[in-house]
C-alpha cells in the first residue's frame, strides 16, 4: 500500500481508523440488507467504498470539533461518533431518533458528537460550515469545522462563495471533497471544467491537496495537515479525496450510466479489506484482533437496528413542535 | 377504453412530440441525456439520442446556470425546457427565476420574451422529508410574470406541458413525483395542448364546490365519492393553471353551490388557497352559506417519520371534514 | 415632546445597544464595517470601530455565504445579524434562508436553533425599478419556521429589531428604505423590545378596520385622517409581525367594526392580505357588513417611470376607495 | 503609452475606438450635470474612467453580437450602439425610451443593437450570457456574446456556475470583468481571495487574460483574441480589465471609503484624453478631427436629452402590458 505520508500514525490510531472503517462498512451492509428485505424502507445513499475518508479525517478531530455533511453521510457521521442507537432510530423514523424522527436519513443531526447538520441540498454544507468556524474564531475555542461534499458539488455557486469567504476571513475550516467520480448519473469530467477539484483552491489562495481517498495513510496525512493548519489559525484547506461509490447514487440505482470496468476495478480494490490485510501484514494487528473489532460492530449494529424497529413512533403533535421555540397551536 | 400510460410516459411522449415538431425546443437539466439514463426517473429517455447533444444536455449541478442558460436561449428565440430536479432546488435559482425570467419582458418594455418552461417535481409521501418535497407554487404565483401550471392525470400533464412549452411566457410546470408511476388514459394526441387559464370540472355536484389542483384532485375526488354515498353532491374543480387561474369557472360554480373548499398539498398558511378563498368572498359575498374552507399542510417542514408525514399531508378525511364544515 | 430621530438612527442605536449588551451579537453584510462607511446608508456606522472586526464584518458579495455563515454561527450559540442590502437579493440566498435557516430546528428535532436576524431594506418610490424594490414578505410568511417582522416608525423599528435579535428563531426583519430618512419619536430606551406577535392599534375608529404594516401604516393613517373629516371612523392596526400575526387583536377589532380592509405595498395577488382576509371571513362569517377589501400593488414588476411607479404603489386614495367599498 | 499588442489596428478602428470613448465620456458628463442640476433625478452609476474597455471590445464585435451588461453599463451600451435618443428617453422614464420607461437606468435593453439585458443583480449577466451563446452555438449563427461584470461580482456563485458551464459546453462567450478596484464601498483585496480575477480562469480550464483596461491597444488585442476564439468555436475566455471608477459607486457617493491618492492618480491618468493625445502624437488624427468627433457627440447628446425631457410619459395602463404576452385586466 503506497502512501505520500512520511510519518506514520501509531498503532492505536491505525486501529482506530480501521475500527471506523469497519463500522461504516458493516453499517452500510446492514442498511442495504434491510432495504432489500423491505424491513426498513427509506431513501438511502450508500457510502460504501468511501469509508477511508471520514475515518482518516475523524481520528484527527476532537469530539467537540464540528462536521457538516450531506445526504450521503452515514460514513461521515459514524466516523465522527454519532451513536448507532440514535442514528438507526432516526433512519427508522422513531421518536427515539437523533431528530425525533423528523429529519430522517438526509438530515441526521447530533451536536453532542459534533455533527451539526446533514443537508440534502448540494453545496449547502460549505457556507454553514463557515459559520460554525466563524463562531470558533470569535470564541477562540480552538475548534475546527470540516465540511464534507461531493465532486459535483464543486460546480455549484455555494462552493465558490464559501471557499472565497473562508479564505478572506482565514476561518478554521477544512473542505473535504469526496470525489467518487459521479454526481448522480453524470461523470465528473462531463460536468466539471477542471481536471482536479483541488486545483480550484488556487482561486481562493488556499492550499489544495489532491489525495487518494482510499489510502488511509495518505488520507490521514492530508487531513492532519489541513486540520492542524486550521487549528493553528492559518486558515482553510481544500482536500480532494479521490474515491468511488460502490452502489451508485441512491439505493435502487441501476448503474446503467456507469463504466462497468471502472466499477469492477474499484470494488476489486475495496479499501477496507485492503487496509485490514495491510494491518496484519505490517504486524499492527492480528486476524483475531481485527475480527473482534468487526464482530463488535456487527452486534452493536444489529442491536441498534432491533431497538430502533421496536421503538415508538413520534406523536402527530410533534408537527407543531420545534418549528419555533414556542409550540404552535394546531391549525 | 383507450390506452393507459403512466405520467412519466406521458411526459416523455409530450417531450418527444414537442422536440420533433419544433427545432427550437431544447431540454436541459441534471442527468437528462441518455448517457445519464435520460433523467433519474427516465422522464427524458431517448431524447438526446433522437435529437442530439446540442438540443438535449445533461448539465453540471448549477441551477443558476441552468436557468440562466434557459433564459438567454429563450431571449434568442429558442423554447428551452429547463428541468430542476426537485422544486426545493428552485431556491438556488430563485434570482434567475423571479428577478429575471419573470420580469424581463416587462422591464424591457416587451422587447425581449422568455418562452421558457421550468419543469420540476415535488410532493410528499416518499419519506424524502424537509428539503425534497415542498410545494412552493404560492411563491411563484405571487411573482408577476410567471405562469404556474400543474396537471392531475397523464393526459392532463401531457396537454398542459405542451401548452407551456409553446406558450410565449415563462411557465413553472410542477410535476407530482408520486404520480409519476400512476397510470391513466393516454392523451388522444401527444401533441394536444390544453389552453392555459381554463379550469376543468372533474366531477359535478350540487352541494359544495371543491377547488384544487395537482395531486389533491385525486384526494378531493375520493372525498367526493365517499360523500356521494351520504347523498352529498360535491363538485370538484381542477384549476390546472394557478396563474392565470380561471375565475369564471370557479365563481360560476360556487355561485351555484354557495359553498366552497380549497385544498392543496402546500402549507395552508399564506398559500394559494388564501387568494382563491378571498376572491370568492369578494365576488360572492352574501351568497355563501358558509365561509370558504381552506385545506393544506400544517406550518412545519415536511416531516420524515411515516406517521408524521401522513398527518402532514392533506388527505380525503381532512377534505371531508372541511366540506362538512361548509354544510353545518 | 421627546427626541426626534430618523429610522436610520433608531436602527444604528438599537444595533449599538444590542452589541453592547450581548457579546454573542454579530453583524455582517456588504459594506457594514466602518472602513466601508458602516453600510451604504450608514445604518451600522460606528459598530466595527466600537466592537471590532471579529464581530462586525464587511463581506464579499456572496449572499449565500453571508446567510450560511450566519446560520452556522447561530447554531454555535451566536446571535448573528446578517444584512442583505435589498430584499430582492434574498433570492440568491433563498436556499440558505428557506431550506436551512427556517427548517433546521424542526429537522433536527429541536437540537439546533438558529437565532438569526436577517435585515433587509426595500420599497418603491425611489425609481430603483424592477429588481430593487420588491416586498417579498409573502414568500417568507409561507415558509414555516421563519418569523417576519417590520416596523412603521423609528421607535417601532428599534423595539422590533431588538426583539428579533434576541429571539431564538430566525427572523426576517424588513426595513422600508424610503423611511430611513423619516423622523419620529425616539424610543424611550434603545434596548426596549416590542414583543413579537402583538399588533398595535395606531388609531381608533368605529366604522372600518384597516389592517396593515410597514410603510402602509402611514398611508392608511392618512386615509383615515381624510375620512375622519367626513365623519367616517377608521381604525388602523399595524400588524408589526406578519408571522406570527396577532389574530386576536385583528379579529376583536373587526368584530366591533364588521368591516375590514387589508393593505400592503406588496403585489396584491397571492399576498399576505389574502391570508388575513381569509381568516377574517372564516372567523367572522355572518358578522361582516361587506367582504374584506384587499389593497396592494398590481401584478407587474415595479416600474421605473415616475407616473407608473406612482400608479403602482398603493396610496391613500386607493385605501380610501377600498374603505368606501366596505361602506356601501 | 505601453501596449502588449504587436499588431496595431488600422486608423479607422483607432478612431472608432476614440469616438466611442468620447461618446461615453461626454454622455456621462451630461448625466452628472443633469443630476447635479436636479433636472433629471435618477439612480445613476457612472462609468467614467472605464471608457476604454467596452470601446475596445465593441470595435471587435458585429452589430448582431450580443452583450449582457449591468447597472453600471451606459458605457457598454453606447459602445455597442444603443441609440442616444432611446437611451435618454428611458433614463427619463418616457414612453419613447428603449423600454417604454418601464425598465429605467438599471434595465436598459435594446436587442437591435445587441444589448439583450442590463441587470441590477450582481453576477446575473453571466448565466444569461451563456444562454444567448448557447442559442448561437445551436443555430450556428456565428454570433459571440460578451458578459460584462465587475470585480466584486467574481465572488458570487453565479460567476462560478456560469464559467464552469461555458467551458464544459465550449460556448461562444467572453467574460469581461471590469476591475475598478471596488465593489460598492469595499476594496477588491478585502473581499476577493485571489490577486487576479483572471487567475480564476484556471478553475474552468479557460484562458484568463489580465490586461490594463485603460490601455486601448492592449485592451483591443485582448478583446480581439477572446472574441476570435469564441467565434471560431474554441470556447470562452475570461478577461480581467483593470480600470478605475472616477465617481464612486453611485451618484452622490461620498468616496469616504476610498484611497484618495489612488483616486487622484487614476484621474490624473484619465484614459480618454491620454488616448486622444496619443492619436495626435502618432499622427493618426489631428486636433480638428478629434474635436469634430467630440463636438458631434456633444450636440447629439444634448439633442437626445432635450428630446427625452420633452417626450410623453407612459400611460398608467402600461402597468398591465408586457407582464405577459396578453394584456392583463386592471385589478
Ligand atoms: C441544489 C441541488 N441540486 C440538485 C440536487 C439533486 N442531487 C442530489 S445528490 C446529487 C449529486 C451530487 O453529486 P456529488 O456532489 O458528486 O456527491 P455524491 O452524491 O457523489 O456523493 C444531485 C444532483 C440537490 N440535492 N441539490
Ligand atoms: C446579488 C446582489 N448583491 C448585492 C447587490 C448590491 N450591489 C450593487 S452593485 C454592488 C457592487 C458590485 O461591485 P462590482 O461587481 O465590482 O461592480 P462595480 O459596481 O464596481 O462596477 C453591490 C454589492 C446587488 N445588486 N446584487
Ligand atoms: Mg460524486
Ligand atoms: Mg468594482
């Protein structure tokens, strides 16, 4: 496994990254099984194949650091620490969910773990991330905010406005573009007039890092560099992490628009087992240790799902709550 | 009984017919070309293959640029159809739509026209929650210079879409996503146009008039059906065009029944129903047996959880309750 | 008689007081800092000098980024005041305002709050024409989760702005540009807050109730004054808050006069007046002597030419004509 | 006078450029006089100091080429050929104006001369210019569209979306950024995270040209290069033309936010008399020839103003016309 990274993180960090990747992978497998079986119908954007990126980012973050993510965001959330029980209850639309069942898959929010917003609008994670970073800059609380978004989102106006403002104000924010080669059904090249999203950083006098988002060590190094810069008050960074989504845009996606060889090759190079093997080859962990991590996650996910599906539904009166601080009178 | 087709097929056939019959008709939007599967729902399948990449284009995710390109092309004599995947995404192109498309004819003193059709889908019932299901027609209805249109059956969608495409003013054409896979009679002719500004009486009834549009036409009809069993005659009117709306048909109908209910899936407060109800009261004051009742969604974002989403959407029971209110 | 100040001074003093009394209050917008003259109209003069560049910032021309930054800061416990120079420019930030600021509390199940105030100016009468003078409050009133507020005098603007800044929900605060240089009584205390949701009876009158807000309060009052000469008693109510609006005050008033007129500078069709009128008819059916009359701008863009602009704006004569209609 | 331009345009073109510059300068002086005297109150954004840019661009355009301009646009309009009579009648709000008095200073439109839109919304000239260019690309009419905008407009989302789309679709459009160093009261550097707007072209794999917008020959060369590229079907170009606005943002602007020396220096280097002198020094024209051009414009402007101020006002019924193709019934 190649890596641009000279300094290697220590064993605990290496295993922590693996643990997050394993959690995301198993969580996604469970989600797709539940959808396939019809046990839990929901709109679901699989992050399978993109596990490395938020895992490598999150091991460099403090619990009180913020993230802003998107509809394709369960990997970002889990890596940051959104608890399985509350996450699954929300996916199931239950009163015990992170958002009392009001937000759902595209709007998971969990401030305790720093997940401040999940947006369903392409590009909108970035301007809001600036605001969280602005508050940190004013308070001097040393927090860093990470804005996750996709490759196609780099063509929308909010990207441009947000990166320009972040640079002008030297905000402690890191823009992480997860370039999975497609925006819905459209190939990156067909919609984007630049070969590397990271090259757009120059338009904002901001460092731009182009990295293999499926290489845990390279991704870790890129994330650490950007997060340290932000925390030191030296301003924002744009990271383009190249990756691939294994299961298309949204669950049920036929993939007819996809380059089959490209997809096959990407899946053959599945970053999770690859990293797992590397950890063993390098003697960082034994098969048994890693298996324990995997099974631990599997059972925790299973338990969370069962708890979620048994949990109560929100009461219809919830429609009148949380619109404003004061409760509305039913119309 | 004639051929049954889905709303999606009706749209696809109307688009084919329009592009075939007029070379100035263009289509662009996210994923609309065939390499991208003719749209995430396949509404434009086959068009780029048949009419070429110049006229049918998949775009970057750049709604301002999409609408801007459509406006400019329209000013230069084209008839662009711009697809904004979901109505909530209109918000990122709101300047282009409301400050430009809607106003250029007036601000230029009639020198420039914007024969543009903006297609979008929306609608709750899918668990897509707060940012993917809003009905925002009231915003556009309040914006002078825009026509706002929506159809209730495959044939209606086809005829109204054709009318919008060949209308010389900018039209917001709203497609109900859940209805995409519902079947109905195919239009006699995929090129047939239903004149804008003319409502359709879906069902006669002597006791109450329900004015509605889009997906609520089916809901209101179900309510009418149920009340027919009780011997209550409910007339259902499908506005079809929200701007300009058919005042004559509505006022003549209510002048007969003296009772009216307006229902839409959009949030009730400050919604389209308020304008319709106000005009009915203004024009038929003294003739009404009861105040016009308005049915719509409560004042919250569209919720995710299934029971909440059900409670949020105006259903037949809510329409029936409103009708009963006018009868007491 | 107490000190007279302009609306601009009232805003400036309220902003100073708010930033002085609470370190979490922030202000950003185009040109708002002192090196840029504290705003093109000087509304925020002195603030950056007194409270520093961290809290008061001139921004790039990037309304999406301005509102996004305000939303994020608000979620992190700040009370940002974001200035969007003119209401028409809200359109470029519409996604941030309506899909995010308005909905985050609900979509997060109450976990995140957005105590944000968006200040904007607008208003016809200056020859700024189609893209600089629209009143768009109806759009925001139709968007659950937003409070919509506007004041009619310097003291009212001050008290309502203070209430918005310290309210825990996102508020759209609309300032009438022509009123910036008009004088009125200074507030007793620049920190005084006028509770949101409470209308103000500007003037008593037993025959007709005129419900309005913003610049139309002066117009309605002028109309009332003129009719007083004829012995017609016109009550004028300033809503102050369009969302949530004070149903009790309005309904109690109309229950006394049995006649109502709603007037606003915004386009009449599908405007705020339709909601108010509909509710009055719903609640006071049978008690009204005449249908509620609605006054507003015609369905065009704001025209440039002076005589057209005059014809476009609802003036006292139009309000008087509407009042007379309720009296016949 | 320095110039990056090897090939020099011939005398007729050189004089044509001067004629346009002179027209714009005198037109602006008249406008400000009328405002000062109160004879014609209007909202007015002086283009004084920016005369060279549209003059050099327009001599490279065909009459049927399109331009999209902004509130600060009388220079762009006049250079493209919008007639004085109709322009002044519109500024005066008369029925004989380009837009029947409905649009006013910020919305001058005159399709006959290719002036398709004047927008009051920062950034909005660009996405619409793409559409005009798209129509030309489809029709194959060989037209080029020029989108004018300011330096501060390069920080708004529409700029980003428009340039990306123009490049992906290789549209025959030229983006001309008139960098006059300020956006309203804000200095370029304070709002813009890049030293040169033209460097942002790289984000769209588009040629970016940085040119002295007050140097007629350099500006002419840059414009010709970009317009020829567009007409040849080789795609868009971003031109950043550095200039300065002599009279602040809007008429009445106190300039308190401005760097006085900067302003004084810019006005001392007034490009119009400078170019006028150069034409004489180079023997391209005599004082008499140039004076004839100037006085010709002066009298034409004077006549247009008088005609405009004597013209009829639009009838109030106009409020119900041109909203839609069909006339509305008065409410
Ligand atoms: C403003 C807006 N336009 C369109 C959409 C519809 N949409 C949802 S996801 C998506 C593709 C985004 O692609 P990318 O940014 O690469 O992220 P990915 O889904 O690949 O992770 C689109 C077009 C949207 N949600 N918001
Ligand atoms: C979207 C939007 N935001 C704000 C404004 C207010 N405004 C008008 S001109 C201007 C400055 C634009 O500066 P620049 O782009 O450099 O052009 P210049 O005026 O210098 O020619 C601003 C902020 C606007 N018209 N539109
Ligand atoms: Mg992608
Ligand atoms: Mg400028």
